[in-house]
C-alpha cells in the first residue's frame, strides 16, 4: 500500500492518457478534479491486487460517451459519488472495500481517484482494459463472463437510474442510448466485482504503469529522444511514425467521436504518409496504404517535442506528432478478445495481426 499525492496524480494523468490511445477524455480536466479532491480530503491509498481480500466487494466509476463534449459540458462534481453510492445501495452492500478505473484514459483514470478521496476508500492498482476502448463490453471482465450489470447511470442534471440487462452487449446498447439523451456524456458505475474476480480478470498494476510512463514524459532531465527510448523500453513499444496532421475528419455520432486523420511524414519519415482511424480511441494505422497497427493493440499519439499524449478531441491541422504502437494485454489476444475488440468488430476487413509481426514485416520490406 502507498499513498497517491499531487505528484503521483500528475504523472498518472499523463501516463493513463498515453495508454488511453486517444480516448478516455481530456487528461487536464480529469487531473483538476482529482487534485481538488485530494486537496480537500487528503491523499488516496493505492492497494496492489494481492493486498485485497477475495470476498471483498469493489465498484468502479467512469465517464461514458464522447470525450469531446467535456470541453463544453463540464461535470458538476458530485455525479461520480452519486452514481457509485446508487449502485452500492441497489446491491444492498453496506461496505464497499474500494474502487478502481474501468480503463486507462485521461478522465477515466481520475474519476475513481475522486470517488476514493471523497468517500475515504482505497484505489486498487488495476483496470478492466489496460488501455481505453469505446464500448462497455470491451473489458477483460466481460471476456471472463462477468456481468456489467447491475449498472448505475447519471448525468450532471441529476437524472439517475439502474439497468439490469440480459448480456453486456445489451448493457452497451441501452446505456449508449441513455447517454446520447443525457447530452452525449454520462457517469456510470458497472461491473461490480469481488476481490477474487479482480485477481482473475483485471489488468494488474495499470495505475503504477501509468505513473511510471507519466514520470518519463514529464521528466526534465532527458532530451526528447532519450525519453522516447525510455518510454518504448518500459512499454515494449515501437515508434511507427513522425508526422504533421494535414487533415482531420471527425464527427460526434451515437455517443462517439468518430473519424480519421491524415499525416504527412517529417524528418526520417518525410516521404511517407499515415492514416489513423478512430472511434473515441485510435483503432487502425496505415502507413503508405499498408496496415502497421490495429486494435486491440495500442496506437498512441504524442506531441512531437514534449511526448505529451494527444487525445482525439484535440487533433488539429498542422500539429506535429509521433505515433507509437504497443502490444495489447495478453487477454485481448485471445479468440474472445479479438472477437470483442479486434478490427472486424469495428468494420475493418482485416484479420488481427500482432503489432510486432506488422512492424517486422514493414522493416523487412524496406531493407
């Protein structure tokens, strides 16, 4: 067990936004909420997964919807605790042992810290993705047959409700419809889990990994290329591209940010082009018309000079970025994982190929 102070939260926000692959909301907004919560209530305890009891009960909290709307539709501040407590009340649980993030992402890594600080609960060092994904069934708990419901949902106006659904895909469909009616974003608590289920099905140590990534990116002691190499080593990653954004096609539809961006290469990539397709998160990257990375592997955009993560709602013409690819957690590389969040689910007619194979092939073709 250790405590998360202001410096830890600053680093977690950066690192989780990096792992969020463009989604999960603006890290700056999430960070402000978390910092305010610990300033008022004190630092938050972080427990590793092996420190929790199998029969204890845990509830995550998260934002659902299109991250871009947070720019204009700022949370009121009490929604996170309200939705958390509503689900606990519905379940008849007098004692909730802690909370944890449902995914890595700028806002969704911070909301559980707010809940933990306000309710005096510990945060557990795990999540349900090891990255961010756009739909509610795209979590490792779903892969192991754990139900998303009962689920609580609320908005900044005070509307609140409980869903019980026949399966997790129906949870996504019904909650997405409600989220659209709530203004394209909502706050949810779902996948109530025991300690034993977290140990079996969660992605462990994701908060600590986010913090370490954030420490590297925020470091003032290294040049950018040295920081990049440290980052790639820590995350088993690959630099896929360096380029300038020359076109962004984006729309908010059905509670998602949808679109694609075109990049023109710079520096050693100056004769190359790249396209990145996204649905809240970056899902497919094509370099010179050849796929170089695909979901469920991670496609992360960072600022060319600072390595700070670039979210899909902040994409703009002329911005210079680096594109980094990371292998997904092993649970996503199973048949059920690929069926749930692989390229074909999102409408891309490709068989999933691990990023390390695609990079190796691309390098071989250019030798």
